[in-house]
């Protein structure tokens, strides 16, 4: 009888060389692992002799812990001062009858059309618009409900009108040598410091305004003398 045709492909019998191939593959794998380990160790050893961190495979650089930056010394504020022999001159308000005395060597700027009658200092690197020595506080513009409140309460809450301030440290009532009742205030800024002195004077027979002075760059002795000189009087009538 003739042989029947086969329906299925015959299963291949493993050759005698297959164990040898597996052994070669294992040897290659182990060798690759050893080479990678040697490369990483060499990179690590090299990095210890070079600044800038450890260079790892794949282009990733490990710089280590972020170093703490050195503490920068606080820059001293440049203060305007004047010799005791320097004459003082008077500065009158444009829209309001205040007057104060200041050293003639202190350059002042008057903003004619300013409703707050601001007087700025044009000295140093600070523009006078942001270095105001004196201005009139228009209480209604700040907070209308403060119009009939005690003026000390307005001073205590004045910091709320400015984003750079977050509280009040102290309020000290006083009266200057010209007889004006005032308040010396120190406010807390966003870094918990009280670098400036603000002074507020009540204005006789006026509930809607206060006189405000601020010391940012003046020597304290000069600022105190200016504060003591502030008066609220009509300007003198010019003589013909």
C-alpha cells in the first residue's frame, strides 16, 4: 500500500548546537552588565575630581543639594543731613495754609495741581513723586466713614489703605512747639519691619483733613525740627 500523505508539518527536532547558543547569549548579557557597571563607576569617580556635579548616563546631571545662598548685608539707607549752621527757610502750602521750615540745602518739589498739596524731596536716586515729605490727607477719599471719627482712629487704620503695609506698631500722641496736636506712627511693612516714621497733625476747625509728614531719607534731627516747625496759618499778606 502506498504511503498516506502527511497532514501536519513535522515538528523540528532541536539540534545539538542549541545549548551552546544559550550559553553564548548568557555570556554576552553578563558582559554587557559588567561593562555598564564599570562605566557608571568610572563616571562617578571622574565626577569627584570635577566641579559641577555628577554626570549620569542618559545626559542627566545631578548637582547635589541646592547650596544656601550667602546672606547679603543690608544696604544702609542714604540719609540727607545738613550742618547745624545751614539756614532754614519756609515752605507754604499752595492750596492750604500750612507752613514749615526746612534746610535751604534740601531740594523740594511742589506739585501745583495736586489736590493733596504734596511737597516732595528731589534728592538721591528716589523720584520726588515717591519721596513725599508732606501732604494733606483727604479723609473722605480714604474712608468716608472716618470723617466723624476721632483722628487717632484714622491714624491707627491708615496702614489699611496701602498694600505695602500690614499693621501698626505704635501710635504716640504729642503736640509740637507750634501748638498743633499730632500723632507719631510706626507701621509694619510686609517684611515685619518699621523703617519709617509717619507724623499726622490735626487741623484746627477741620474734620475732613489731616497734615501728614513722612520720613524716608532725612536725618532724624532734621525731620524732628521740620515737624516742630509745622503751623496752620493763613499766609502773610504781601506788603505793597
